[in-house]
C-alpha cells in the first residue's frame, strides 16, 4: 500500500482565524541572551529578563508558556493586549544599539506559531536559535574581545548553528 | 527584550519541516531497490 507523502502531511492546517495571514517560512528575528559555560565546556543560553535558570534547548523549539497575570487573567502567549511571548527584534542596528556593547551572546531565531508583528520586531509563540553572531568588538580590550569571540564560537558549536560575522554599518557623522 | 514598538498585526507561521534522512538511516520509502540479477547470455 502506498504511504502518504510526509511532505503533504506536514502542510499547515487551517488556522482557527481565517483572517490571520498564514506563512510557511519561519520569521527570522534577532535576540540577545545571557550565557553560561557548563562543566562540560558547552555554553547554554538563558533569557535576559526572565531570571530563568532554564536554558534555551539545543535544536528544539522554545514554546512560550501561558501567561497568568497578577489579576488572574490567563491567556495563551503572545496575547494581543499583553507584552508576553518570545520577543525578537527586526533590525540589526537596533540589536547592536541595545546589546552591541554588552558581553551577551547575540543571534538569530526562527519564529513560529502565533506571531504579533510590531513596528520593530515580533512577539512569538515559538522560537528556536538559528545562528550566533560575532562582530567588531574593538571597543573591548584584546583579552576580553578574545573571550567574547571564544564564547560565541562555543555557543554556535553547542547549538549546532552557523557562526555569522556581522558587518557594522558605516558611521554617519554628518 | 524590549523596545519592539507598537503592534501592527497578527500573523501565523507554521513552517514546513522537511524530513531529514542521513546516510546512516535511509528512508525505506525511498530505498534503492535491489539490483536485478544480470541475465545470462542465453536469455537474450
């Protein structure tokens, strides 16, 4: 008996809201993380703002948990009238402006599921790491710059994603 | 993460995950069939 084509089976099902545009390519956003070297030499990434001790998983999607507010409101993330969900920026310049001079690991994520589009980025239901960035850190001293680059390389190796060199736009002094 | 600006719209993204097949784990659906034994000259 002929088996069904797995590609056809993986086609997205109808969304519960037909007026919401459906995309089959992940949205690509930009993020920063805290990072910590493990005893085995791997570097795992952690959320910046959630004070979570749960690292982003390797090779898997992160799914935003339902958000329960202090007022008892319980909703799936990302909620339209909330700030919940997995945040990502749209612009490399914005990412570097916010985090370019920190020691955080920066990188790219794929976003999926319900996604709220904002003027400067997204709030998403699911995300997974797709690249780690390194860029010109000439502001740092040589020792610290080498450490930052080693951390980025180890992070890319841990998460089995490409290490991407970011170009820095020319400074406009006028 | 902050400063992602005002909301514009909602979309839904369901990526199509292509099945990955490695050299070590051939998909039986697409496995190469056993080669047909060569016919003896007399069969020509």
